[in-house]
C-alpha cells in the first residue's frame, strides 16, 4: 500500500512510518518540522519506499500516484508545544484535517485520524469508554488542543456520512518511548530527564492523579490494526488500561535509573485531569489489539534510548531547553 503519514517526523509519526516500511508499504512522510525532528526519520531516508515531503498540512495537499491510506497525525501534541503554537494547533485540527480528508476523498483512501484522550477532558466517568462525551473546558488553557481534536473528529465523521470517506478514528492515551523530546512536556520524558540529570522530579499537585502509559510500539500496532480494518469508523481507544499514579511513576523512574533525585511538588495547573484510564473493549473485540509491553520494561527501553542519544544526560538530539515563550504546563498533562 501507499500511505501518507502527516506529522511523520514526530514521536509517534516516525514510529508509524518505520512500522509501515517494515511491513512492505510505501510511505509519504509529510511534515513542516514545527515540532517534528529530522533525526527521527534520518535512518529511513535511504529506503527507496520512503519519501519526505516538507509541507504544512494546512496548505492544499497533492501527492503523486495512488494513495491508499491517509494517516493524519500532524498536530502539536504536548502542552509546551500547543501553548507556543496555539493558532497552528487549531489550524492543524481544522484546516489540516479537512485538507487530509479532501485528499482521501479524491483518492478513495482509508482515512485514519489520530485523536486523543484529551477529548474526554477532566472526566466525570471513570474509566473512559468511547461512548463518554467528555468534560472539556472550551475556553481553558488546554482548549486549543482539546477542541481542535474534538472538531477534527466531528469533521471526519461528517465526511464519512456525507461523502462516504472511509474514516477511522483512534483516541490515543498517554504514550511514551524512544524519540520523545526531553523538553516535550510529557511526564515520562520529563521524569527520565530529571532523574538522569540528578534534578528533583517535578510533580504537580500531590501526585495522586492517575495516568495509563502505553509504549509506542504497542500504540503503533493499534494504529496499523485500524488501517487494516476498512469500514471500521470507531472511535477506538488505544491505551494501556493499567492505571497508576504520577507519584508511582516517579518512584519507578527513580528505581530504574538508580537516581538519587528527590521529589519537588508544585501547584496543580488549571483543568488538569485527575484520572485517566481507557476502556479498550472495542480495541480488543474489533481490532484484536491490546498492549503487550509492561511499563517497567518500556521505561527501561526509553531510559536506555535517552542515555544513548544524549550528549549530556539531560539533553536529547535536536532539542534545547525552552528559554522563551509561554510557561509550559506541567508534564502530567501531556498525551501522545
């Protein structure tokens, strides 16, 4: 198959490109590199079935030749990114999603939307099934990302109902693994960076808020399973139902890294979800999917990657500590 992956140089996008190439697909990777990293796809550039298109998904899309699948992952996806790029985030979810859908319509492609558990907001239902409509603040500090994804889902379903586009929606819960940026605002990358540097691990609130952490290889298996099920619209939750508190995660990172870092507590930001755990019954029954990598194993792999790809313990390839712009939200907020 020929697959277009928007946001293909990002954390999840680069792993998806790699997996598709591994199974024999041809891949167009589209990215404007506003948050993606060239290093993430450098090892793919010599593959004759991989092509990079430096472009913005919010501009009109045209890809030569047949396109069997459009996988739309392009969007800033962590608080430091979408607070630095609020208008771009909204445009990626709105105009960018429509451009990708129009391409899928023209080519008769399967369209996969990478949505997020953030559509559930600070949930009043726990754990979260796909039937839950969410509890989102539409004007809060997180709204540019939450509402962009909710709008993207609505647009995708409108194209399915009105124009018969073969849409599939996956809702991604907290994902971690190699190629995360040290300062991307995700809790795992932040804790690993702080632990390796010997700095205090920063916990916002009392650490009792929960998250469910899915290793990136498991997530990509779920996305490819959705690609392989034409006609299945979803939405389908993709995440690890093994729930743990942020404090438990901090203790596990300290144990795996052998760090003697302490814990530093700070005030909880506005609209931070207190609990987050997916119901994955649909994924099990409709996709035959469930996560396989235990969190401690995934954290070891992630830590090893950080160490191997850092010139110093707290800095990874192609990234710098933010020095300007809006103060990022805390790491516990980030999704995939």
